[in-house]
């Protein structure tokens, strides 16, 4: 478990709030991925993110309550706390999903089928050495726009990188965990295999 | 309010489950959209979807409980109910967000900033008459793969179409509500304005 008190928390309400929303959404993606691939380490990451989100929520409340100066402001600030609460609920639901993996519950095959049969699915994309992805950063590639796939994690050797940054550079042999439609995941798989050499709106 | 007892519910556990997951995800997108654009009709749709999801959840439980034949099956089926519960929690959080719109709560500007400043944002895309989108169906366009934007709703004149199907054909003047990264929303806006005439991996 990491020490969150060493972690830098954004300093203003807006940035804390954005961080909360992004974190909750990442947690949902990682939770489904951890179930699909039965990945305990990924499930643990979801629970760590839940703690981080609780910390963010606490800071948000402190900042928000301090900021109230008038009844109108108080009502507006209540709306922030209300939305933060909803985001926290979503993150708790994601954590509940991750706990299923950690508790080693015998999962029904329908669960995998549902995650793979939804409008947005989770896919595992193997990067071969002759793919145009190799050596480029996620920012350069902008896979979200060019292929419709959102990268939530990368497996490199025995190591997981969760929520990789824009300056993360893809290596041959990386396994990308992405969220997207069936078509967009298939498209990225073809690129990652080296079968498609020009991507998206290039 | 529509009558859900006239609505067709999928007939097996897998399809009910997929429908639940898709519905909850749509609810989250629509809830954020309703807040961002202060759209009561959209918020009402979220609450209607919540009722639909409750109905799906009920049918899922009946089917699942009926299916249990052995202790191992019972454990597996419990995992389905567990996941359905988490999905239901997410949908309730989305409904809580939508209620903020319907209750006319004075929203803090930071809320809009957070929705527009996240990694995935919601955007409003106006379709001009000379856009390549016009006259094509969503299935033909496959915007999710080709632009990275997920269409959650369309405004046509005074009417909303929520969660449009693949055979939905885009008209000039349509306003698309999409979820995607900033870059992908901007890209689709340029296509919708008619400034970009070739899209994605064509």
C-alpha cells in the first residue's frame, strides 16, 4: 500500500474535482479489466485508487466548506459536495467489483461474456516489433482519437503500468489494456500486429 | 413516464446483463450531459433509464436464482448478482446527478469546468449541411472508431433522441452530444463543420 500522505493532492477545488472524476472513471475501467483477466494486482490498484479518492474527497470538502461566504455560495458549494458524493459512489461500486477478484469468488462465465459483449468492451492488445506503435509515446499516437481505444493499463514483462501518461513510450512486447468498441479494439489490434501501417487521420 | 411492462426485456441472463451494463454507462454519460447543458429532458431520461435498469435487475435475479442447481453454480450465480448490484449502484449515482438538474439546484461553475476539464469530456457538435456526416448512418460512420467520439444523444429540432441506433441517419442541423477526449471532440467538430472531408481510417 502506498502512503497517500506523501502523494501530492491538487491545490484547488477545480483540480481536485477533475482528479476525482478521472480517478473514478479509471477505477471502473480497471475493475472490469481485473475481472475479465482475473488480475489481482489490477484489482489491488483499484482499492488503492479508492483510498486516494477518499483523500481527494476529504480535501475537496475542506476547500469547499472554507470557500462558502454567502447563502448562494453555500448552495453552489453544496452542489459540488453532492456531485463528489455521486463520484465516490461510482468508485465504491468499482471497488466492490475489484473485491470479487481479490476474494477469489468463482465467477460465472456470463460475467466475462457481458464485459466482452457490451457496447464498450475491454481488450488486450499485443504489440509486435514491427508495429508502427513501437517507439512512439501515447501523446504522439493519440490512440483515443485515432483508433477510439482508451488505454487504461500496460503490461510490460512482469510489471503493470496503470493509467500511463502521455510521455509513456510503447515497446515491442507491451500488452495494452484498452477500452473501446469491438471495432476499435480490432482496429488497434491490427495496428499492433503490424498489419496496418497508417493510422487514423494521418 | 413510459410503461416499462410494455418494454421488451431480453430473455436470458447474458443479454439482460449486457443491457444492464450498457444502460448504466449510458446513464452516466447522459447525467453528466444533463448537468453540463442544464437539460431537464435529458435528466428525466436518466431517471426513466434507472427504472428500466431496476426492471432488468429484477428479471436478472429471477433468471439467476432459477438457474442455480448446485453449490458451485450458486456461488457463480452469486457473482452475477454481486456485479449486478455494483452496476445498479453506478446507475443510482448517475440518477443522483440527474436529480440535481431536475431539482433546479444552483450549480457551482466548477462543476461545468470539471466535466469539461476531465480526460474524457462531453461535447456538443453542430452538423452543417456540407459535412460528410450528413445522410450517413451511425453504423456507416462508426464515429467511435474513426473519431474516438461516442454519441450519447442527438438533438433534432425540438426533439431529443437518446442513445441513437446504428441505423440512425444524420441530418443537417442535428446537434450531436458526444463523449470523448478534447482532441477527438475537436476533430469531430471540424468534420461536422465541413472543414474536414475525409475521416479516420478511410
